[in-house]
C-alpha cells in the first residue's frame, strides 16, 4: 500500500495525521494508540523496522516492529504527550520524530520515509502540532479537549458539561439540573466514563445523568475529555445519546501540582428583572459559592511508578427560591402571606406538627477526591489503578409550579455518595498483538430524607380566591412529599473487560468481551405516610379531608417493601480496520449483547388471573446484534469524507426495569382512596386503610413478555476541509459539515392494562364526537366490563413497559474554525435538529412516564416533536493567549451560545374540583391518573361544532375562543393540537474568562488570578433564560369532561386559570437570567 507522490514530504504527511479524525474513536477507552507505515525513498515498504515510542514526561517506552507490509501498531499508550518516536533499521539511517501528542481513544497515524545508510545524517523532525488538541475545532459529532483547553475555557460550574457543551450537538438546556441533550436525545441517555469507570447514574433517578448532583470529577483532574454521538467502533455501546469519555492526569518524572480557591456571591451578580415569568417583582439574589482544591503528581520510582491525587470541595448556601407576595424571594407567587401564616398556625395548633416555612436558605455542598497510580511494569506491560470518591448534599423540593408554595417540611435533603475502583493492564505481547484488561467496581448510595423528618404525611392545602384575598387559587404543600416517605437506594456495579488487537498486513483486527453486573437495593414506597388533600384552608382547620391516599407494604412497614435484585449483561465484538490504500480506510464491526438476570419480580396470582400472563418477566436472555460499517476517504491532502451506518442500543435508565420488581402488586399495595373524611389526622393514616391492604391487590408496573431491547440505526455522512483559504480571512481554516439520520427501530413505551376499550354492541371502540378513543377502567376479577362512558369497576392501574416503533432524527451541523500561531483561535457552528419520537421518558416511574406524556390517546400516543429537540443552535468560541509579560501568559476566552426554546404542548385539564377527575378516558383514580393535564385538546370549528356537548357553568364558547386565539390554536380547528407544537422563548448566553499568570514564590512556580463571568450580555441589558420544567408535560388550556350520552366534550375553565404565556410550563432560572461573576486564584508548581 504505497503512494509515492504523498510520501516525499514527511513533515507534511505527519502533520496531516493530526488533522484527520478517525471514523472509530473515543468512548470508554482510557488510552491512545499509534499505527502507521514505514517506507523507503521509492515508496517501498520497509519491514523489521523498530519503532521506539517514548512518552517524554514519564520515560514510558513502547517498542513496535513493522511487519512485511511495513505496518506497525502500538496500543495502550498514555493520552497526551509529548511523544518522541525513534525509527531504527540496520539498512537505513535512524530517524527521530518529536512533539507528537495523542488523543483519547484515537489511533495516531504515522507514516515516515527512511533513507539508506550513508546517504543522510541522523534526522530529527518536529511535528507541527501542539498539546492543545485541535479536534475540537474539526468535527461535528465528535470533539476532544485537552487539559490546557479545559483550563482556558469558561467553566463557571467546574463541570464536564461546561466543556462538552462546546460540541455543536451538545446543548446545555439551562435548567436547574443543567441537563445535557445531545442531538435531541433524552439527557439520561448519555454515557459518561472517567478512566473507564462509568460516571452515569446507573439507576436513572437524576436528570443530570450523574450519580451525584454535581460533576463527580474535578476538571482539574482531567487530561482529556471527548464526546462522540455516532462512534461506529463496535467496542462502544451503552448509550442512545452520546458517549462522553474522560481520562485523568497521571504522574510524571517531575513533581507538579496546583492549589486553587474560587468565590462567587450575590455581590458579584446582577438582579434578574421582573418579567412575564416572574411578574410580581424584581428578585434579589442571595447566595455564596466557594470552591477550593489541590492536585499533586510525581514519581514514586523514576521511569517506573507514578502517582496523582486531586481533591475539591464546594459549598453553596443558595437563594430562597419561592415565596408569597412581598417576600423578596426570587419567584413570588400570587399568594397573600396571610394565607401561609394561617396554614402554619393551623398545622401547629390543630394537628400538633411543625409545618416549616418558605424562607429557609437551601443547603448544597460537594466533595470529591481522586487518586491514581501508574506503573510501568516493563517496556511491554503497563498498569493503572484509580480510586475515586464523590459525596454531595443538595436541597430539593423548594420549588413548585403554578401558584403553589412548598414549606420546608415538604423539602428534602438528597445525599449521594459514590466510591469507584478501577485497575487496568496494557500489554504488548508481540509486534502484532496487544491486549487490555480492565476491572472496575462502583458503589453509589442515595438517601432522600425530609428536612423536618417523617412525623406526618404529605399534605396539600388548597386555597380559594376568596381565602387568598381576591388573588389566584393555589396550593400550600407541607409534610414529606409522597415520594420521600420511604426512599433509599444503593447500587453496586462490577465491570470486567478484555480487549485485544492484532495487526495482519493492512488489517487492524480488534476484539473483546465485556461483562457487567449491577446489584440494586431500592426502598421506594410512595404514600406510606399518607397523602392528605384539603379543598380549602377552612377544611384544613376543620380537619375535613376531601381525599386521603395510602400505599405501603402489606405489613404496613415500608421497610418490607424494599426491592433487592441484580441484573447484568455480557457483550462481545469483532471488528477490522482495513487500510485499502493510502486514501481509503474501511471499518467493519459486529457487536453482540445479551442481558442476564436470574431474579424475577414476585409472582402475582391476581395479575395472572386478570390478564392471562405472569408479571415475572425480566430482561434475561434478551439480546441484540449490532453491525456497524464506516469509512474514511482522504480525497485530497485537505479534504476528507467520512461516514458510516450502524445499530446502537443502551442508555435507558435501569429504574424503568426496576419498577417491575418494586411494584409487583404483592409487596406494595395501595388502599382504596377515602373521600370526604371527617376528623382527619395528618399524623395517622386511618386504620381502615391500613386494614384494607391485601397481597395481590396493589398497582403493578410489569414488563411486557414480548419486550425487546430498544435499538436505533444511525447514518452519518461528513466532509472535513483542512487548510481552507477564505480569501481576505486568510488560510488555515478548518470546515466540517455533517448530517446524521437516526431511525428509531424500537423504543420504550408504557401501556395501562387496566384500561379496556369502550365497545359498542358490534365490538367496535366508541370514540368521542371529536374522534378520541374512549376507555373504561376495568378489573376482570371485579365483574363484567363496563359498557357506559366513564364506566369503571376499579381504581387501579397496571402500567406495562413495552415497545413502540416510530420516530426519527435528522441532525445537520456545520462548523468553521481556525487556530493561528499568534495564540488566537476561533470557532463558529450551527446545528439544526428535526427530531420526532413517541415518548419522552422524562421520569423514573412508570406511573409518571405514562401520565405525563401528552397525547390524544395515551394507549397509542403516536409520533410527535421530541421534547428535547433544539431546532436551531448557534455557537461560537474565541480564545486568545499571549505573553504580554515575558514568561507569564494572559488568556482571554469567550463562549457564545444561542438556541431555540424547548417544545411544549397545550393540553386539557381533566381535574374536576380538588379531588375529582375525568373517567371517560379510562384512567383510574389511583395516584391521580384521572386528574391528568396531558390530553391534547380538540379545537372546535365554532360555537355550533357537533363535537362539543356544552360548557360548564360560568364558562362559554366566547371564553374558550379567546383562549384558542391567545394560544394560536385557531389553525387546528376541527382537529387536535399537535404534541409539542409550541416553543418556549429563545435562550442566549455569553460566557467570558480571563486568566493572568504571575510570578510564583520559587523559580519555576507560577501563580494566576482569574475571573469567570456568566451571561455577559445581561450586564448591558436584559437577557432571560427559562426552560420547560418537565420533559413532556402539558400547559393547561381548558378543563374537560365528556358527556356520557353524546360523547361530546364539555369544556370549562382550567383549574388554575388560563395563561397564554409559557410561565406554567417553565421553571424560571433566576441565576441564569442575569450575570454572575466568579473570582479565583491558583498556584502551580
């Protein structure tokens, strides 16, 4: 495989390898590799050449030998550099190539030409590369950043997401969780690894995707981090969004370290202006953040054994988020403070409990440590050992939607800890064969404890307009919320991996096996302290509850409702990277995955009798073949065309599987709701509800016996243009254009078995006059199927995890960038997303995933705009580094991001009063399914539309028509408003960082001071950021019922009033709605 015309300029050929992105990169690899070909002056291959690869900082040496095709390969190399490569052959002059830097998971391609003995002096070539990686300038779906780049960029939260958001496909949605959506996918679907250890929330409770509230790894500990949306390497799996992979720093032959301190507070921030999302006042922020930490690395035995440690701590007493009118809280509700005071007094005097208050400052702290040992066993074997620990405490539940207000007895502390261990062995057994062995263990514990204890149940006190002195209706919540009555989770994950690579002529053959075992202990018993609802403050004072809900283990002891089980998977892959010629590389791979699970959900006889199949289905034996093909064609020295097609699976939260074990209907059982209860006691569930629990009568969330693993097929085609000449803008530009098409072959969905179609005498399903299918809530064990609209003979639900097909994604991106020798670099990118799916999967429970999907028919939800689609995104970054003072660099960095608003839906409110709901759609009353606000609305053609049976008292067509016009729904008259048709406002942000190096106390040391400013535009004017609060919830358009005689709709005022703005579908992010500054100091040695 030769091409003489391209081998005459060795330096140019080597530099070219820096600018080309491999079609198979990154993911969970923790090392780099090098491969290439050695030729003579005539372009003939040179066999038996020793390729000595030296990592200069540590002295680590790896030796490879070219085969009969002149090819060589070396794996398991340290990430970064610089590297020195020495080429030795008895018949040729020796040659040394300096300053090579390797990228995480990428195979560096090195081709060199040797000259015969006696015709040249010893030659030394320096590659025109640099430690700052340029991949981040040169790709759409894939990017890599090195330690220096990470240090230079704005990173206000010191989070991995501050880094990877600079990929055009990765959008930081700006919500309180800083959810990271890649190519329009659910943020939970991403996979994150550090040193090969999964940093995901394996169970799937956290919207952030992390097992902890904040990033579990300090950015100061990162050597390189990469992101890849469509890696066609068969080794990579476990995600449906993107793979984020990081490798930590290692010790070298020289001691090095750093210490830092950072500070931010309300004194270094603006105040967000009053706006339609917070119309009542201009809130004043009240917060203080402090971060501190250190890093230290060096040799234990020179050239042989090295260490690196990193520690970081973060503390933040944060702003009071919500309060009544005049409170000065960030978001002030239309709630008179006298209502709050009255509810508090009643709780204390009538019930003898402490309800708490709204004006309590939430707490948040975070601590993490990393320790790493690198051991050069000999020239052929290298080992690495990593220990990682992260702990954090965060206050949750302080905010709620609409005009509701949570007192701090309703808040809870979310405390999470993660302990990780990993060991890896890299071995070169021969010039043609190398291997990698890895074992890792992760233990994650999550406790969710109410701030004021568990002395009484969840209490919702609704207040009327009259009680609120003429202001809006709403709710005051006190007591532990329903999901915090019993909530503790621990997961342990064991991973074993073995990978090999064999060089056969022009083929690089890779193979491997992987095994993962996850053990889960999950105590999650909702409503076990009781859920009490009061229609008014007066009813609360009179101890008259309109509804009480209760659910528990059949023993009435929530500890007996814990689920303890394990599951895992095994995978194997084989792939070949074939260098057909100098210009073309083809990759063929096949991956096989199989799920393992010996534990089954507890058998429920009543469930079997109801539906004719068992609720014991698990994931055992489910398998997939994932073929992948990709190519890279170097059309010219400057233009590369790359692409591929492959199947992908994984990334879905494991909690969706766990639901089948937790809610088997035997272990945990829901009592029938009690309505209109006199002498209610919020500290004690009525004895009749406790006595009613019996095994087999609980709600269930089983897995479909025909369930199959979700899978999608992705297609990618990209063109990269290096050294582009843009005329007056100069040369050296890099441009990249990429299109990714995703076909959702099979996705998850939820189906309520307790809902049966309402049938006419001919066996056809009855619909509303507007064509919406109608259902009845039916338990076959309780009697015959109801035959009237709104009929039911049970309150239960049996929501099954199943599959659905449909949905696709078309994502296109274009980026343009340059990095000049004067220290200036610039990049700009645009991304367009056109993504559809069937379900959003925004929750951890089957109940919520079913309840919160907006649809005409929740049993058959249909395809619509994806809830995480970001239709348009523009971004740009600018970095300038220069030594204004000799030896001490100044660095200026800007990152600008602007993207279109999140999709949301207009939907119907099926809540009637404070305790009733609509029965016509077949939803049971258990856990409020019949009070959904997520059915898409029918838009009448006019006042005489036959699909409308009438209007509730006090409501008219004229009022409804005004709502239709205000919401822009008139274009859908005679049909249904589409899912996620509406969009929130655009979000924009500009972040800035400046760092100045200064002399240290000792020669060779350097200090630095720096400042980060988030949302710079807000300094000069208003810049609002706000995001849809839940992935797939609807914005209340109107109240709804169905006439039992005609099947026509009966419209009414929505319970909490109509609001044409998306305020009720958004969570106002006060910190992101104004500017914030952070100052820091650092000392390096």
